C-alpha cells in the first residue's frame, strides 16, 4: 500500500490516550453534514472489514436484485467518520484534499483513522439520504492506499466553469447521481473562486435539480410521445404505476401511505399553481422525477407523466426517497403497455391502480371529475 498524506487535526479536548488507530475501508463514500456554518462535519463512510462487494455499499445503481434486508445490512456496516471543517475556506487543507481524493476514487480506499473505540453498529436514518451507521468524531486520518482517480471527473473538476455545466458533463459521461453529489459536496465543481464544501443532502438536490432543468430545456424542443404509455412495478412491497401521455415535459407525483391511522395522501405537482403537500413528499417527488426525466431523455420524446406511489410498509421509510427513484427506474425496465388514445383510460387505470383512482384523487388537484382525460383537458388551469 502507498501511504498518503497524514492529517493531524485535534477536534476535541479528549485526551490523546482515548484515541486508538483503526484501519477502515471506504466503498468509496463521502459524508458531509451541517453544523454551525461555515463549520461542517465532513468525512467518509467506511467499514472495519474489507468486504468482497464493498464497492457497491454506497453505489445504489448496483443494487438491482438485492432485497431490502441486504441493502440495510450493507448500510449498517458503514460508520460515518467525521471531522470539523470550514466550508468556505476549505480547511484544514489536508483534510479536504484527502476527502476530494476519496470522492474521485473509482475503487475502495483503505484509510488509517485515529478515533475512539468504535461502538456496536446500529443503523441511523438521515432525512433525504440513505441510512448509515452512526457518527464517529475522529482526531486524524490518512490514506493507506492510493485512490484510483477517475480521470474524466478529475479533468472536469479542474475546469473553471459553473457548477451546472460541470454537473451535466458528468451525467453525460454516465456518472451516477451519488457519484456526482460526492464531487459537488467536497468542493470540486464550480467556478474556482466560489467553491465550497456542501452538505450531502444539498449536493444531491443540486445534482437532481440541475439534471431536471437541463432535461426540460432539451425536451421542450423534442416531439411529443406518440402513444399513451403505462408502466408498473412493485419494489419491497411499494407499488408504482406510471402513466405517460403526450404533452409538454412534466412529472406529477402522488404518494399514499398505509399506516396505523389509515391512508394518508400527499402529492407534488410540477405546476405554477400547486407545489408539494409536505416536505417529505417534495423530497420523494424530486427523486422520482429524476428517474422519470432520465427515461424521457432516453426516449428523446416529451411527455406528461403521472407517478402513483403506494407505500404500505413503513420499514421502507428507512430507505428514504431513494426508493422512489429506484421504483420508477424499475417500472421503466418492465414491459410497457401502450395505448393509441385516452379512451376509457380511467377504467384501465382503475384495473391497475390500488386503491382506485377516486381514492387517489380525493383532496388533490389531480381531477375533480375522477377522469384522467378530463384532468389532461384541464391541465392549463392547474
């Protein structure tokens, strides 16, 4: 192994002998969370063991075919090793430099860390992110293996261009959402004079919003979809039904939860007059839209999509809004039902949707007449 730059930054008044040296293994993964700005708690995700398939532990695009318990088990293995940093000054410089190397690495990284005795693992839920192991505030760390730096990402990160332009370039080279967000989070994108560390939750939103804005501009110049298309799937018990109709690029998301107190409806309409019914639904809708616009870009046709997401298992909440992204992606991988017109589509939708359309439409701006064709006709008024 090639020993990297050592970092010696005291982050606590705890005596030296309370820290011990650990060797840990990062998938690679980055964690940055808000503290008292400009201070952020920045660090990396890492396991204490070099598992055979460690590289997929923070790479959701590789989780196809895995069950929920397997995913949660992987995430539980990843401690969050964190250290205070200055988001504006990008200091301590050696800490930030090494985090940037981890973020750019295409393979797992071996890290030596000076930290307290590690506690038993437990899974933590983080709003807007996938679950992870608990926080470990560290005193120092060093890279014990040489990261395999992604050359394309490195070249893009060296350019003095706006963040939005750099993000779209990364997506054009088929970088995944989490990879792009890591590079944003560690301050590697944007005009050089304005680069900052960014909490991962914010970095994910930046990446998603940038992609969607780019897709809408591109699709506005493309032809409308030629048919009405329906796709559906079930992921970890959650049901997804997606209806795409010819029209301007737009994605409306409706979510229903089955809890102890019955059904709870919520929605996020991509409209000037209606937003999202609550913050949680807005987050889920953002991830669902990301997958929906990826599909429209793949088809290179413009459409208006309705996404119905029925959540009947509260355990899926641990997976955060990622399940909406993954469910939509999986639905598009399944067989598509194509219709030549909207005739009787409400009857067809009722046969596929659970609960029925009238239950979804209640207390939402979907439609007052419980007829999807009528809803589309009234679209300009919504």
